[in-house]
């Protein structure tokens, strides 16, 4: 009788153990996400000054009072809810300055969305003002379908949209009006 009881208990424990062993699956990624809401940033940086260098030369300086890192999402992005101040330097060390009240950078598309009082000033004093401006980092292309003001020398052009390479050598302006200097 005691042998039968031991055998029954041993059988139950064995069945339970085998069931547990075969029902387990590799869910390490899910375990890592415990405690991290998908709607919350995975990282937050306050008051930072980031210098990007290449071969010992400073190529860009990014200053912002807050950065939110959402690289834990399926479509990762970095958000700057309190705006950015960005200095970009070309090969001749000429500086272009970009200022915006809000910015968001999408990792997969390399698209930067600048919003609110966007101002882009080049070393030649060409200046673009817009409420929203997109920058395609791969193609080095700026564009907006919202009203913009472009100042170049003595010219001041108001537009309903703007398309250009980052050096303003190939500019397209939609529905332009304003002061434009014409050579005779």
C-alpha cells in the first residue's frame, strides 16, 4: 500500500514536471518588456549637448533640453518635445543653424520632422522660415507643403510650399510672391 502511494505521488510529480518542461517556450523578449510600457520612452535625456564628429572634425552640434528615445517601438523614433538647436558644418567648416520648437527623427526612414517656428540659416545668410519643415537625411532634401518664407540676399519670397536640396542650389517654390531681384 505504501509502495502504491509512493508510486502514485512519483507519477503525479513526473507528469507535472514533463508537462511543465514541454509547455515552456522561449519568451525572453516578452519577459524583457515587462515593466516597460510600449507607449513610454525607453530613455529620457534632459539638457544635453551632443557633438557629432567624423575623423576628428565636428560635423554637427545638437542642443536640446529634452530628448525622448522610443527605439523600443516597431517603428522607432526620437522625439525632442521642447525643441532643438542644431549647428551643421560642411566640408569647409561653414555653419548652418536650424532652430525649431519641436522635432522628431524617424530611425528607419532617416526623416526629420521640424515643427513650430522653424528657422534654417546658412553661412551665406540665406534663411528659411516655416511652421513645419521635413528633412530627408539620406537625400539631403528639405520640403514642406505649408507656408514658408525664403530670404536670399535682397529677395524675400513667400510660398505655399518649398522644396530644395540642403545647399539651396535646386530650389522649387510653390505659389511664390514677394520681392525678387531680377538681372537685366
